[in-house]
C-alpha cells in the first residue's frame, strides 16, 4: 500500500523527476514573495512569527537536553536572544537508535513522502525562515526569501527526486529461474530491501544554512537515514525552524521525531569533531573551510564524507560586444550578498594589451575602470545598495577587505554604507584591486568576501592556463568567460571540462555566474578541490543507502 | 553519430539493462564449455594457446618497460615460466596522460562500445583464460571456465550496463527558459559533458582475478577512465591476457592502447602502495586482506577507494526438513574450490540441544556428524573430489588448516588427496571443528580456506545474535539460515537487513550460498566491514564520472 504522504505528493515528485531528466527550467516553489502567490498577510504573519521567536528559548524539546546554548547576533546589528537546548550526545544518540528501527522499516515511499511533506510545510513558512536567514547570514530580505526559501526548497526537492529515482530502480522482488539442461530448472524468489546507512550528520554553514542544508538533509532523510543537524553557531535559527517542522511531520506520520534532531553549540567548542567521529554517523555533509573539510575527510573514516570547501572562482575576459553590459553583469555578481557566496567570482583575467569590443579597443586599465564604475553605479543609491549587498556576515570578512586593499592598486575601494533601517548593520561595497599574472601568491587563494582582482595577463591563452591551474590546485565552483571568438569559447570549454568546473559563457543579462538553478545546473562538479561531490546528481544520493537481499527456493 | 562499437553491441546492452531492472535469471555469455556452444576444437585451441604462453616472455609491449618480472607457479605444481614487462611508473603515467585526452573526448557511447567489444573478445578466449586461471588460482578446470570465464564476463557486462544506465540519464543539452513576469524570459542553452575521474587502479587478487577484476575494470573503463591493472603476483596471467585484448580493441578503434595497462610486479615489493598514492589515480578497486584494504582507505585519500576485504560468513541451523539435503548443500559450499571463496561459509551455529527435523530430533553432535559425513561422501572419489576442490592456492592456507585443527574437537579432518593428473598438486579436503558459542575469540575472525566451525549455542536466538555481531564487527558477504519456522526466517531476515548482509534461506538444492549470480544477486552490500561497496549497483558506478556543464544565452 502506498504511503499516504507519498500519494499526496506523487504528482509533484513526477514533475521533479521529469525536470531532472530534461534539465530545462522548472520550479516547484514560487520565488515571488508576492501576496498573490503566498497569500494576503503571509509576509506580515511571517515577520510576526520571527519576532515572536526573539529573546526567548526556542520551542524545541530534545531528549538528552541539559542546559542551553545560543548567542546568535544579527549582522544587522542586534542579538537574537534565542537559546536552544544543549544536548548530551550519548543520550541523543541513544534516542536516535530507538527511533531508527521504525523509520528503517517504513521503506522508500514513506521516507520520500515524509520528506516531501516536510518541504511543503517549510515552504509555507518561507517568510518566517527568510527573516531568520536574513538575521543570521546578513542576506538582504528578498535574497533571503528567494535563495533561502523557495530556491533552497527546490534544491531539497531535487535531492528527494534523485534519491527516489535511484531507490525505485531496485525491485522489491524478482523471480529467478535458471535452466539446467534436461533437469528441472533452479527456481528462486529474491527480495531486495533498501536500507539506510545509519545517521547522516549535516554540518551547516553561516552564509547559506538552508540552500546548502536542505539538499543534504533531504538526500539523507529520503534514503531512510536519521539526520542530525549541527548548524553553524551564528546561523542556528533557520535550521532549528526546519528541524522543528520535520519533527512535527514525523510525529504526525507516526514516527519517532528523533529521526531529525538538532545539535546547537557554542562557537569554538569541539562539538562538530565529536559528532563527526561518532560510530553511528555514516554520512557527513559539510560546507565550510578547506581546513575543516579536510579534517573530516581524513578523520571521519567511518562515514562517507561529502564536502564543499573553499575555491577560487574566475572570469576570463577576452573580447566583448558591449563592455557596459559585461561590467553590469560582473558588478552585480561581485556585489550580490557582499560577495559572500561560494560561487562569487574573485579573479578577473584581462590581457595586458587590453581587449576588443564592438565600440573599439579598450586598454587593460579601461576594462578595470569600467568594472569599478559599474560597481559604483550599481551601489550608488544606499537604499538600493543595501538590498543587493545585505550585511557583512562576520568580522573576518571585514578584516579580509582591509588586508586585500594592501595587495595592489585599488580600482574600486570598498565603502561602508549606512543602512536606512538598521543603524548598526555593517554594509560594505566590493573592493577591486589590480594585480598582475606574476602575483600568483596573492590571487591563487580564496579571499572570501567582496574582494575581486583584475589581473593582467600576457594574453587569453595565459588567462585560461592560469584558470585551469587554479581550478585544479585550489578548486572552484564557477568559471566565466567573455569572448566574441568561437575558438576562444571552445578553448574555455575544454579548460572547464579538463579542470572540472562549470562554465558560464558571455553572461550580460539577467543570469549571473554565482546563480545555480535547481533541476538544471549542477552545483559543484566533484571534480576539483572545491567540492568532492556535485549537489545534486546520482552519485550524491546513490551511496546513502544499501540494498540487502534474501533469497529462497520456490 | 553513434559509435560503431556501441551500435554493434546495443541489443546486448539493452538486454542487460532490462535484466538489471528485472533481476531475474539472465546471462549473456554461455557457461557451458560444450563444443556445441563454443565450437568444435575451441577447447583444444584454448589449451594450446595457454601452453604456447608458457616459459617465455608474455607478448605485451608497454611504454616505460625496463626489465621483466613474474614468477607464477601453478598450484597444480609447476612454474609457468612467464615473464612480464616491468614498467617504470613515471614513464607509464606519462604515457597514460598522453593517451587520456582522446579517450576522455570520445564520450560515453565510445567508452561503452569499446568495453563491450573487449568483453566479447574475452569471451572468445574463455578456454585459454580458464587454463590461465586454473594454473594461477588453483580453481578446478570447469569452475575456472565458468566462474572466471562467462560468469566473470557477465559481471563485467553488468558493470558496463550500470555505468551506461547512469551516464545516459545526463542529457547532452537542455534549453532553459525562465519567465520574468512582464519582461522577456531568460533563455539559456546548457551543455552537460560526462567526464571521467582520472586513472582507475585495479588491485587484483590471487583467487578470483577475473571474477573480481572485470566488474571493476569495466566500471572504470566504461565511464571514461584509464585503467591500470595491478594483478596479484601469483595471478598475473589471466589479467595480462585480458589487458592484451583490451589494448587490441582500443588500437583497432583508433585509441591509444595505454588507456589500459598492466603493472606486474614481484611479491612483497611496494608497487601497490606506490601506485595507490599516485596523484593521477582517482579510483582504486581492491580485493584482498583487511589490513591492505584499510591501508588504502586511510592513505590513498586522493582517490575514491572501493574495497572487498575479509569477513566471517555464517550459517544458522535452526530446524530442517531433510538433514541429508542440508548437509549435502553445506558440504558442497565448504568444499567448492577448497573453501577459498570470499563467500564460503565458515561458522555454522547449531543449538546445543540439537534441532528438529522431519525425521525426528537430532542432537548437536548428530548435526555435526551429518555435515562431516556429507563432506566425506562428496569427496570420497579422488577423481571427482579434485574437480570440486581444485588446489590449495598458497602455503598460508595449508598452514591455517594445521592451526585450526588445534582449536577444538575435530568433526571431519582435512585430508590430502592425490591429483590423478598433477602429481605435485596440493589438494586438501575441508576441516570441520567443533566449538562453543563461548569460543568467540576463535571463530570471530576469518580463517580463509577450507575451515569450518560447528558452534553450539544456547538457542537460535543466540545463533542469530552472534551472527549479527559478527557481520557488524567483522564483516560478511553471506549469511545462510535453515529453519522450518516462519518466525525464525523473519528474525533472520531482520538480522540480515539490520547488519547488512545477503541472506540465503533453506538452500538444499543446486544453489549454494557462495554463489552470486550476475544481474540478480548483489555481491556484497557495502553495509558491513567486508566490503565498502556492492558489486554492482548504482553507487558502485555513479562516482566514477563527473558532469561538467557550460551554459550561454540564446
């Protein structure tokens, strides 16, 4: 019998499966925060729900809770004042072990049905979660709504659809009859059971707790694993709300809510390491620094570890039709969420001799100036600027801007902007610094934040050669090329395929290199040091479950 | 345009894909060595081809060869006298790097087409390879023909089919159009390219060089990777012939043959470690000891490592209809290839109070005696016995029999049998020793070879509880249960699914627990310490390639 929650969402799942196969545009959850879509009063109710969470204990009851933790502070300049249960890990894992057996037995349709119901309920709370994301990550509101709401939900759905697509290919049973010449055939009945790996640990990040969190939470949950969510200490709330919703749905569906739990903890303690080394943990999904990611890959050997780490994203400018269009597009990519995206470009390679454009030749310095001017123009109006930039997520970003300023000649300086609503918010515009190809020690590492380098090269061939080396040695999630020459485009495609990085070509309109669309773009390739897996593809889900068979004669 | 080799084998591939989905009986390569199937004179020609290889350099020319290696000795008592090129690894990997670019670009249809053509050609040389396997592993001829020939080829095909099934789901391109309200939609064209991970290293084993080798060789090759085959120093020849065939096909298809290479080496040197740590190696497939497998998992961190290691396979006897039928079946499993199979049972749990049978109660000792008698009866005729047992693969198996004899009361002693044709062959019958559940230190580890323990337990509940613990802590590829009670069967299924091991129920006829059928049975689960992957499932192939995309406006 089909699980009722599977049945409820089956039409949506079928659409998602078709979208994954076609990879054209498709979205399950509308990105517009309009009342026409989410209903009159939804925005206000969401804001009120968020406000109601401030300055009190978060309404989550966990087994093994002893004391509280939590010291989140909005990048817009105020403490959230929310406390979360602090859990004893032994008690928590004992509770999870108890919860697992019913969940394991429920099988793929129940896992997928429950996952889809959780996503549907999360979608209904998109406004509340958007405020939670805004005031933990610093994302501006509309971006927090879209990227951390419907886009993140679409990515969660994508993971569920991939999981289902892999699991449904394992038949429940088979009849096996092997001829034996003149003797009667051998006849067997075989049964195949999809079983989870164990506990999936989700290690959240500060900047994109839900966009990076949902695909991994749902990839593990939809394949029958229990999920322990360990948010970044500065961005607990969005995942805490999501965990609360998951537990509600599990309970209503007759499962033990401890299938999805939250381990909030204080900055700088060793909770992540302790969790990662638990023998029960068989899957770990991590987004964060290369140092922490590599520690997990090296030490958490009882688990399959999926990591998204640092990288150096790059733009190669060879020749353009319309420099203004290019500069507008690149400026937006540098400014969006203060460059605090794992996909934001950092290194912009331009030939030392300049580039050809439809309006004539531009010198190297003119290209840099055009980029700098586009940034200033985009962010000239403070009220509009803060809606693009959002706020600086933490002190280290601000310190990094200061350090980068000293690296070379400044093309566009980073400015502080006052936020019209939040007087203590820290808002910074991008810094653009001029470097030369020889300065590899400066630019061949990640400068996380609104920091870009315009780098003079001998020619586009050298630009592509540096780009290839950077991807291979330092990792990258994105590469972008601007050229009017089909031969250069071909070369760039070859470099991208060889080094293993997604390539965007001649983006001048409303698509930006830092954006990755669910059901169409693969986020990360798994083929370079920035990530050991793509989110999401078959490889990302297929290892989260195993098949156990039994056979007997009939 | 479809690659001609893909086209040639497409009908076979389609059948294989259907077989994988259905998981009923299907085989592409006939297991019968009859002249009616393989042609008049095929057997004789194969034997002659094998004989022609003896006592001379193997006809394989490799870039970077410097000197020779090879000291294989048939377990039937004579040296093969074959030398193989010894290669300088730096020179070899330089040659592979040169070969890779054309192969990478060829794409999935070419990779799959070439793989299938190689398998078809290998099938034609099944007799020659059977002799090579017999005289490196000790398998008796018919088993060497079937298991190392058509069955291994079926398993290679299974891996190719899984690889194709995953790769074909990535579209070549997509058209993406996102509505923008009243503004014109955003329109993009996206291209997706399947790219290999790099070099796949295959570390072969002594006992099943092709049965364990083909699935991994073809899983990596069919996903576009170059493959370096490092055979066990005692079982080079079967893989050397296979590599030779692969290189012939690659050359004929216009590819550089260095896509598939062989690294033969001497026992005890550090070639495996050196290969495993090469930065070019991104996939490692290993079959062998737990110590070596764990070394790879720990140290070869630049690669995805798939391991099949030691385990403790078990039989739980609760109650039976026909003890003679059970004993016959179990005796064959213990005797087949001298118990030198990774799937052969070792621990047989029987309640101390005995068991119920259709013919009345049997005491614990009577069950042990029945098993011992069945072994003696099966192997009573030396001429027939050697065709089941084959030969002892190496000294350590013989030494282990002697050590095990001292562990407890001997139910059936291991005897030496003279081979009618090969006077220096070392043939041994199984040893069966009586132990008690308390002797966990003795039986909770792998005693590789023809060594079985009949272990007295409090009851079947304890038998299953020990079995669960053994699988979880020490790994297992197989579990078998005999019971007339549906409740006990249900419990055994629950234990198998919980611990993650394939279960066979009440085998008394012509199917044996150590046998695993391509396209139907999963070999290994990846869910217990005996193997970190199943051969073959989606997870086994999906991580062997990556997808790299590029996108542009249209």
